C-alpha cells in the first residue's frame, strides 16, 4: 500500500475504533497487530502511527508503525 492509501484508510477508520494492520518491521520481518489509535495530543508527523494494542501478547501496550511499511489494514 502507498503511504497515501494507508493515511486514507486510517482517516476513514478514525480514533478509538479497532483495526488490524500488517506491516514490515525495520529488520524485515512482518508484524500483525490489532489495536486502535487514540486522538493525538500533538500534531501527527505524517510518517508513523502509534497504536494501543488491544489483542494478543502486547495488549495494553503501545506500538508504532511507519506508514510506508504497511502491507494491509482491515477495520474491525
């Protein structure tokens, strides 16, 4: 997915709604997380997104991903 496609999807999903994202980490491995974005307290940088993980072993923690590393996003 392009960075613009990812941003469009995230804008459509919005804050406090669960979604699943699959992305490539810096080390080349893939990660899948299910979580939600919370409204930012400062202006987003347009490069990366922070997500509060809602499922799995990382539940309750924050993880981030770069917009240009996303392979897929699915709402719900």
